[in-house]
């Protein structure tokens, strides 16, 4: 090539220490904190700080999953079956037709665990599942 030397472009990306990243992530996780303002004060792009936050929260979730002691058991109540020779009570009248909730899906992500509820679900059951998830977290 006519004696010209081909050079590679310099890597102009800045390298940030883990302590710097962690300090910014912790500041951004404070309730009411503005990620954009924190990033601007530090002289970095807000998208970079959002990425660091996502990676930090994922590492916390995976560490929590490793530390968990396994599945959570829910209380169960057994009811004695009615004797076959006893007369069965008259069936209750059918419930009055009420407006049904539209069918849909609820998806809840709690620290990497996804709970998906499809179709109509009564409020008490959903509360029980959510309490169990909060207790496990």
C-alpha cells in the first residue's frame, strides 16, 4: 500500500469502575430519584445507567433465587367426605346471573418469578397468591 501504515481507530469508550457504577445505580434506586438527572450529573447517557440498573437488579434476583430454600408450601385443609348412605341435601339454587368479568390475563413478575392468571379469578384467591409471593420474597 505505497508504504502507508494502516492503523486501527482508537477505542474511545470510557471505562467506568464498578464502584462508580454501583454508586450511581444505588442513587437511581432511591424512590423519587430521576435516572436522567443522575446520569446527566455524572456525565453519562441515561440509557447506560438504565442498563446498569437492569443488570444490577438481575444479579440481585439471581442471588435471591440461589439463597431461597425451595418452594413455599401453602396450607391445605381437608374436609371429610359426606357418607354415601346419608341423604344428600338439595342442591342450592343456581346463582343469579351476574355480570361476568371480562376474560383476560394478569401477569405478575416478582424478582424473576412470573405468575400468570388467566380467566376470571376471585379476589380472595388472588390475594392469597400475592401474599404467598410477598412472603417468599
